[in-house]
C-alpha cells in the first residue's frame, strides 16, 4: 500500500533545513513512483545548503527538497 505522506529534508533558506512530512507525489504519465530506501550527500549539496550555488540557480526556489542521490525500489 502506498502511504499518504513521506518524510523529506526541506531547505527553507540558506543554512536552514529540517525534516518535514509531505504528501507522496502522484506520478505523471510516463513516470514511476519509487520507494526511497537511502539518500546520500552529493558533493554539491553542502554548497547548495550554504548558498554558494544561488547564481547557478541552485536551489531553484525555497523551500527545496534535498536528496537527489538516492537508492530505492
């Protein structure tokens, strides 16, 4: 059964983040929904967190869900 909510690490401002319950997304046509089992920190994640990539468009907006380096099923 697919749960209604999930936990996500939300970056809400430079150096400001925390865990938040969010609705589980509904996949669009051509997409799949994956159960995330683990998330790693990418080498650019600390720079995104401290705001040094703002000029490069990262994060594209606040709040921003962290964790694009994931493993799951």
